[in-house]
C-alpha cells in the first residue's frame, strides 16, 4: 500500500507449478477502481506445456548448471532441505558461496513461445563474483536461460565528473534457443 493505492500481484501456475517470471499486477486507486494492470502471463499455458513431471533430478540440474558456469563439483553436494518433490536446497559444496536453491517451474521462451518444465536455480559461484540464475530443462538437462545477476561496472578513465550507471555497467543474460 502506497499513497492510498493498493497493489495486487498474481503468479501464473499450471498444475500448481509456477511459471518463471510470469507475474500479473493489478493496481487499485484508494476508491478500489483499477487504474493500471500489467501482465507477463503466457497465453494458452495449459496447451503449451511439455510435461508436468521432470525426467532429470534437481541434483542433475545443479550438475548441469555447474558445468555451464565452468566449475567442477569435487564431492557430491549434500541435500540440506526438501519441500515435497518440487523444491530443494543443496549445500554449497566447493562450487558456491551459499546454499543452492532449486525449484521446479515452467519457462516460457520469449522468442519461440514454447513452455518447458525446468529446474530454476541460483548459483553464487565460489571462484568469481558471478551470481547466476539458470533455468535447466527438466527433461533434457539443457540450459534454457541464464542470467548473471552480478552487475559489472567500469569507470573508464575516471575523468568523468558524474558516473551514469547505464553508460558504464553491464549484465550478462542469454536465452538459449
């Protein structure tokens, strides 16, 4: 609640499985009237999904993400906690600075419109400042999307009196086709 406005957010799901980054926002004035709405929902979701059951395990998804990040798991990672069969937390082992959270989700490809069941995880890489968000296909183990959540900033020759982040910073994001 801000300035009398109410903001309501919805997360899209299919078979109780959330869709990665599929959020709808409805914004109400103090009198309850809708003043604005936003949606990143996937149209015709039920007809678009590939499956509701993963073929690879959450641990295999972590292995695929580690390979993609260029790190080798020296010893098997310990399962720290589990919530049903869709949410896992693994010990950081030798590959991460923090525990590795893995959740079953759908990923809607922004270019092709295909919707794939994925293991969504974050990897706070131990040997770099990189903090990866990755969506690993839960059927094939392919990395469908990865985003480096670390922002790298360069001040150039430091002659600038004012530093504008958009001019000097970059993040890395890749959607695999």
